[in-house]
C-alpha cells in the first residue's frame, strides 16, 4: 500500500525528525501534558517504532489512535487528530485573509496578556527550526508552516501561568511574528509585513528582552529598506545597534542594513562608517549566533550586504571582491541570497558600461533560479536594473531583451496576487 502524504508525515519530514528524534519530542510532550492536566498516566504513553512507521505511511486502524495517544498527538502537533492524519494537500488553501486572521488573533492574545507554559522547550526548538528554514525553504512553504505554528502558539498563550513561562512564550511569539514579516518582505508584501512587525514589537516589549528587540528592529529596517523608505531604514537600523548593551545578532544584522540604506541614498561617508561597525559587530558573535539561520549572522551575509552597499555606491571593483567572497561562503541551496548577489554583480557590469553582459547575467540568474524562489525582492532588484538600463545610452536592444525576460515573471506575480486576493 503506497504511503499517503498526511499532515503528520509532512510535519515530521519538514522538521527532519527521525524516529529517535520524534521519540524525544513525544516523551517531552507526554511529561508536559501529564503535568499540565495533572494526569500522571500520560507521562508513560508509549511510542513504538511500528506505530511511528504506520503513521508515516498514513496507515491507521479504523478506530484511530487510542484516547491517551490522541491527547498527546494533539498536544504535540497543535491540531485535532483528524487534521493530523488528513492528506496534507487537502487542507485549507493558504491566503492573505487566513494569515491576517491568525495575525489578529496573536495580536489580541498578546495585548490581553493570557499566556501559559505549554511546552517551552518544544516551542524553543520549533522557533529555532523556522529560523534555519528561512535559509533554504521557499517563501510560500515558509508562510504556510509559520501560519500553522503561530496558530498553535496562540492557543498556547491562552492561559496565564508562571512569569518565567509567560516571558519565554512572549519572546517566541516576537520571533515568530518577526519571521512572518521577513517572509512577507521577501514576497514583496510590505503592508502585511509591517502589520506582523507591529505584533513582533508588542511581544518584544512585553518580554523585556533587549536581544529580541534589537533583532526585531533590524527586521524593521529590512522591511523599510525594501519598501524604499531609506531614511526610516537607516534610523531603525541605528536603533537596533544601541538598544542592547551587549553585542547581539540584531546589531550585527542592522549595521550593514544601515550601510545599504546610506549607500542607496549616495551617502558614502555614513555607509563606510556603518560597514566598519558591521565588521566590528561580527567579531563578537560566536557559536549559534553565526549559524545559518534568520537568528544568526555570519561572514557570508556580511560580504553579501557589503557588496550590495558598494554596488549602490558605484564602487564596482570592491563590490566584486565582496560578491565573490560571499558566493564562496554561501551554501549551494541558499538560492535567494545567491541570486541577489548575482544581480548585484550584473548591476556592477551595467555601471561599468557592459550593458549586454549585464542583461545576459541577469537573464541567466533568473532562469536558473527555481520558480518557487523567484520572490518579490528578486523581481524588485531585477526591475531596478531595468530602470537604470533604460536611462543609459546603451540602445534599445538590451532594454528590450531584459524586458522580455522580466515580463513573464511580472505577469505571474500579478496573477498570484489576484488569485490570493480576498
């Protein structure tokens, strides 16, 4: 019997849980549920390899899991058993209206202040996983996964318990809302990204966590930069660098964002100063702080951002050095950032008067990029190149060639937006 692709199977695969890793999560869920419901029996609900394998295949008995097993499953996955074992492609269609409903629910929960313990260690791992997933998963899949887990987190926040648990859950909600904003910025949806940032700021303030506040401010600068508000981006990035006494990932991320905003405005002195702060901030990060994650920052990202700032300043030779170093450091599956680096390299060609080579390079980058990674900011950057190309005395042919490449992407983006409109 062929395996059915259920929500159980999809979630286990997305989180890269082996049977052994799943058993760790299962045991933790059993213990937390037993404590929460004051039912010691739940701490010992078994999980065999045979049961796990059957569930992965979508092979259930007619009666389904036993009552206690079902309780643990629902606690671990944050959804009803019927939904856990439903085919994953038969779930509700994701769209802006559903994401907005989830955002409002989380915002309302945060402002009302009702929160509980609800599996803190498990939630911490979930948040960390989503941070890592931003580096390799397509934006559409990320948005779906984040919406599902934020919905479960909202339910976990419904009851108040200890002050320590409340603060940790609130910090998790700030991080998850910040990730939602990041993904929406990548998709070119600035309006909804800003709405999620508002939720993230509420949660970060409530948690009184300066590191998270710095990271949220850096994400705010990121959203402002891609919306074209360069002054606001520089201001938010500067606040992120001073909000915490200790060096943080948020400060390290914000300094090059400030540099990019100044560079796009043509302010070389301020851009160079911010790049210097970025170099210094990176030296203070270690371990998980430099991981391939939305919650980490490393040299690959710094060289990408440095190259982008230098491209805006027209310093093409220095920009190329940074771009080449970044491409050496980035993993091959970092599709989004690698494509943006290659588009910056194409912009450098254009600034050096090599219009035909710039168009060829841009076309090659867009064509090899997997369709699911052709996000809003990729198209924005390519259109910026087209806009500059149309102002230069390069003749009509390169402009026409680039427009021929961009037109299908623009049409698909417009069609996707219309299809998702409420």
